[in-house]
């Protein structure tokens, strides 16, 4: 036994109980009462603390070329930041190039991630080109390699049309893969953008207006219909609107394997942020919506219709966000010239756990949304997402009494601001272990660049709404 965490209150998705955790060679070997240390075992006293599985952030964009620049966190700073917020696994996006085989795309990206990642990581493949049978078939090579999840974009110029989306869904059903979707109506968005710009409406509020509730909701409904037609499961990423929430709940009630992810920014902020002086810092896609949508998302969390919370971490500096005022070429900017995305990988678990600590949801629910459900959905529950013998010792010690006001100066990523500045959280992680190694303690990162490894996931076959 290398490590013994004693006297803590263990919280899993299913239960809460006092027990000790013994760890050897990076794995949890025993969970039980009054475990005695051996000679040389490091003993950690977790009296008064909660002991949780590390979070699995199913949605990050590290070192991502996007919006005319590259997101500011690379695989080192992004995973370092994750560790300091209690997240021990991140799923990053590989964007397939035109004509690129999916497996080649994964390997190209892993060459960047492997030397840098400080916690474990895996990938979803962002599908951009299935114009030949070979490219579509290469999804199967990815699944065999251990990367069984994909994402299609219904927006952006690199996104796919409904025909390609449908083919990806059909393929996924055959090979044991999960398709995630960024659902927004591209055509309506483009029309609204043109109209607003012609009317001189250029600030961040119009980013929200051009991607309003209906623009997202229509695409959510269409995506669900396409999945039903293809007879397969679907994972709607960063769900942020009421119509979509209702469509997901209805499909699930009908027995369809439809799953949704939402993000902390949609749970905490509304479209009001776009009226702030630096509203452009909050520009992300989909944008924050009105209060009604936020209320619907929280209600769906309680009803069990939201499967996961993930961050969509995609940080850009304030100078880059300022391209909404003056572009990098010195031309007048507008809401379309602001790189889309916000940071959050260090804030997700503290924020969701804080909402639990304040009584809005249970701690078990927080663990389910942030750790065990992503593990089940993405095919890595044989390794992660719980506190059970045999699983990786990805463990967070959480102090429910430690209150923190979030400040960018205390964050560990590579960014000059945070949309979470000034937000008060009740309780905070005080230690994070990644496969038994202490990677974070009391505000300090203690991990190592390159220590994280690529997690190979099982094929994914979801036939109903239960995980
Ligand atoms: O604004 C966002 N979300 N940027 C990252 C790309 C995406 O759509 O997920
Ligand atoms: Zn997206
Ligand atoms: Zn329901
Ligand atoms: Zn994203």
C-alpha cells in the first residue's frame, strides 16, 4: 500500500459513507473501515473532509486553432489548471482535417498532448469530412484504437450538413460509437448575423441574439430527430436552451438513448452578461441564454435529464476578445470577430460542488454529473469515475468549510482573466490525486508535465436513456 486516505467521508454517485481508502500502484485497492497502514505507507487524514472521485471534464479545447488564433491553454497549462480544480481526466477535441483519416487525426493531436498532459486525457474526434467511404469508415479505426466518441458541428464553416451528420450517426450505430453534436442552426445564424451587422448592431449582445434560444432549440430538435431516424444514441454537448432541454426530456421519456451535457457557465450566468462592459469576454457558442432557459436546465438536472456537466474550456485572452472592437488587422470589429470560448476547466468541480454544498443538488448528484456519468457515457468506467477497488486512484479531497472567491490571480491556466472572477464558492478542493500521485494541494500545483496518459475507451453501445 502506497497511500492511505483515512477518516474521510466518501461521496460517490450512489452513496455517502465514512471509510478509508488504500491505494497501491495508482489503483484503489481497498475501501473499508479502520484500514491499518503498512510500513512506508503515506497516511493522509481526511477527517472533516469529503473524498470524491476526480472529475472527468468531457469537453475541452486545448491548444485549439479557432477564431483566427489558438486557445491559450496548451495540454500542459490546461491539464495543470484541471488538476487544481479537482479534474483528473479531460476529453479534448481532435478536429479532423479535410481528407484526413480519423486515426491519423487522433495521432497527430496525441503527439501534442502526450508530452504535455499533467493528468489523464482522452479525445473525441470532431468530424469535418466524410465525403468518401474511406473517411467515414475510418471512424471504426478510431473506435478500435480506443477513441469511440465523435462530435459533429451543425454550425461553423468546418461543420457538416445534415446528410453527413446522418451518415455519421448511422455509422456510429454499427461500430459502437457515440456521436456528440454542437446544435445551432447555421443558416439562420448566418442570416441574423448579416441583418444585425447591416443595422450596425455589432456588440456582444448581438452574438447572443444571432444565436438565440430558437436558433439552438431548432437544431437540438433536428439533431434528436436525426438520431431517432438513424436508430442510434446522441449526446448533445453544451446544451443551453429550454426548447432543447424539453426535447431531450421528451425523447428520454419515450425511451430513446438521448443524453445531454450542460456547462457551468449556463448554470451560473444568463444573457445579461452580454450587456456588461466586457460582455465580449463571455462570447462563446452557444451563448448564455435567458433566465427561463437557465431554470429549465437546473430543473432537468434534478429530473435526471442532464447526463453530464463539462466545461467547453476554450480560453482566449482579453486582447483576442478585443478583436470584437478592432480586428487583428486593425479593421473595425464586431461580435463575429471575437474568438468564441471561455475558460472553466479549473472552476467546474468547485462550482458544481459548491451548488451541492449550498443545497441546490446533492453531493452525490454533483459526482454523478461530473465524474461517474462521463465515465459511463464515454466508455472509461472500468478505470475512472468512482471510488471502488480496481479503479484508478483519481481522488479529490474537498473541504466543505473552505470558502473561495474566484480570482484569476489564483488560477493555474494560461489566461489573463476569467469570466468567474468574483464568484463565491462554498467549499473547495484541497488535494487532488491522479493515479495515486498528489498533483494539487492547498492552492499549489504539484504534478508533472507529461505524467498524464491517453485513456483508451471501450466501444459505446447505449440503447436506452439509462446509463
Ligand atoms: O465557444 C465555444 N464553445 N468554442 C469552442 C468550440 C465549440 O463550439 O465547442
Ligand atoms: Zn461546440
Ligand atoms: Zn423525464
Ligand atoms: Zn466545445
